[in-house]
C-alpha cells in the first residue's frame, strides 16, 4: 500500500491527468451537474411553473441512475443499518400520505418530488461519494454556484435590473427571476456557509483557507442585497455554530472580518443602507407591526395547524395544502404576493404553501410523515455533531456538512421546498448523511498523512502483475 497520492487521490506515478481523474471520479459528474446547472437562467413565469423538471432535476435523476448502476456492480459505499433506517423511513411516510390523500392521483406528483429530494438524491450521494476529496469537490461546486449567482445579483442591484423592491428594480435575484426571490439568496448562503467552514478548517492548507475566507467575504455582498430576512437569519445561525465547532480563536478572527465587511459595505459605501436597515428592523416587528408578508405567513401557519388537527395522523395528503387553504384561513390572508422586474412583467403569485417546512409536512403528512422526516433529520444532526468532535484529518468535511445542514433546518422554520433550487436541499441532506453515517469499514474517511486530501490511497500493483 502506497501512501503517496496526488492532490485528488490518484496514486503517485499513476494517471493523474484530466482523463485519469475523469475515469476515477466520473460518477460525481451528475452530482456536480445537479449543482452547477442552476447557473442556467430560469424562464420567467408564475409559481405554477415551479413544479416542472429543470436541468438540475434531470441531472439529479441521472445521479440516481448512476448510483443504481454502480450499486449493481458493487461499487458503492457500505451503508450501516442506521443509514438504511434514516434514509429509508421517509419513503414509508410519503407512501402513507399519498395513499391516504383525498385524491391520491393529485398527490402523486408531490410523492415523486418528496421522494426525489428527501430519499433518492440523499441516498445516491451517500452511496456514491467515496472519500473526503470527492466530498470537497461537491462542496466546491456550491461555492462556484454562489459566486456566479452572487455576481449576477450585484450587477442587478447596481444597474437597477433586479426584482422589484419598494418600487425600485434593485433586489438581487440572480438568474432565478422575481418569481423565485429566495433562489439566489439560498444558493449564495449555501456558498457562504461552505466557504466559512473551509476557512476555519484546521486540516486544510493555509492557501485553501485564505481563498475560502476571501470567497466568504465576497459573498456577504449579494446576500445583503437579496434583502432576504430568512436567509440572513439562517446564515448567521449556521455560521456561528460552525465557528464554535472550529474553535473560539479561529471563530473570532472570521467573525471580526465578516463584521468589518458588513460595516464597510453598508456604512462606508452606503450599499442599500436605508433599505437594509429597514429590513433588519422589520425582523423584530413580526408581532408589533408586521408587514403583509408576515401577516400572510402567520395566517397560513394557522391554516396548516387547522388542517393537521382535522387529520392528525396522516394529514390532508401531499399537495393538499393549496386545495384546503381557503377553508382553514382567516380573512387576513391576501390573494398573493406581487412580483415584477428582472425582465418579467407584473405577476400576482398565489400563496400555495405555509412557508414553514415543518408545518407543511405536518398539515399534509400528519404526525407519521413529520416523525419520519424530522426524526431522520434530528438523528443526522446529532450523529454529525458527535463526529465533529473527532473528525481528525477530514474535520473540514464535518464543518461544511453541519453548517449547510443547520442552515437548511433553520431556514425550514420560515420556508419550504419549491422552485429550481429545491434539488439542492436533497444534495445538502445527502452530504450531511455522508458525514453523519460513515461506512462501517471506515475506508471512506481515512485521512492521508499530512491531512492533504483525506483520501484512501489505492494499492499499488506488484511489478508486472498487470502485464505492464
């Protein structure tokens, strides 16, 4: 066994060129495509178009197919019994919610979507990502996506070509358009959290940490210009947790840098300072003087609770919230939200979900579905945090996985699935599960001496054994 490896894990002296790397890591191409295809512009339209299959969804389907082929060939990671339970139980809850729905046929598209995001894509990632190097490749795709989408968003703000916000077309939405104002904010937050975790990781080379830190600081700008209160809250929560896991001394350095960047951005250059301040203030006014969006959210939360009380065990069925909303809502609910700008004419977007993933699952799938999904997420979080304490040479993977996963869990308190970026939720759950559910053999997380790659070195063939 040789421990001399190239930066991507190929044995020293082996074929480490592009062709060799592609041959070794080709199963990850659909995973990278699932993330990076979200760089493609999204056609303008109303919320009813969000359920259509986009390029990233097609790539995720290819990822599942590749996983199935590799599994038949015996070339996937081992999965522990806990992993089978955590990844498989949600499928049971989804099947129950579909079978017991008032209209099972109408619930079927929801079953397929939930199965994709919460079962198939996470399972494929857990089985296909073989080592820490491949995990880092996936995480790097998130940062690339965030930087490009963030750059588009900054240009939109500077040129007044973004989504409409307070009468001006300045809201940064990237290529997602005004119909999905959370799309850019979400992917930028993913990249910021991943970059922050990499910047704090003690096992990575100093040069990599510096580049990651610079990327995190740059991504603060488009995140602020997204004017997304939910993304701000989730990012702060995830970043603080990552900093605490990485160590107080490292955390203070990064925290001071981020605060300085925010002060210079908003205070020094005055980038949207008044609007940002107003948006921040509105976070504390959700009970005293809420705006219409907050009122609508509270009303839909109450409607979701009413639906659950009507059918506590199994809920009203997948895709059942829109059909049952009006019968459980008060008169305070508006007919929809206004969207315009970024190349799209004015459209009134209907309110089709409670904007809280936990309440959406509870109302449509009942206690059975919520226990299956949220119970698995809780298990992954606990197991992942425990592993972070002894991650060794691949601790950076743990910081990234936990940071992204916690961001998603916090965001689910005031958002739910929907839109092209939804497929990334499945990718994040998969990365969190990869970290929290290591292979029983431990081969997927063995660290190379020196902590350079965290890959398992391939055995070197004996001289002449392969006929060369």
